[in-house]
């Protein structure tokens, strides 16, 4: 059974609305940015030290970098919107 897009939209909006303000939302995104950056660090460390076949890590590293880029862009957009609404 495939979930509908409507459900995912509702979930995203429900989680986003938990921020008390735009500043709080940006702070939450900064925490996510730090966690994504740390995940990338550990993936790179695993690739260099522990994993005999780094090709197994490559797709995970690519996806983690994509997530990080999305978060950074979201932070920039939220900051621009906050400045515009002042």
C-alpha cells in the first residue's frame, strides 16, 4: 500500500508548525545541519579506515551531501523570508 502525497504534506506541515517562531525554525534547521555534517564526517572516516570496499559508502555519502545542501538552502531561504517580513 502506497501512502498518498497528501499524508506526507500534512506530516511535513505538522512538524514545521512545531517551531515557535521563524528564529526557532532556523535554530532547529541549524541543529539538523550540524547532525548531517557529522554524519558525513563519519561516512568519510568509515570509507578511509573501516570499509574495504568504499563503493558501498559512496551512495550514502552522496545522499548525505544532498540532504545537507537542502538544509543549508532551507536555512538561507528562511533567513531571507525573516528579513523580508521585518
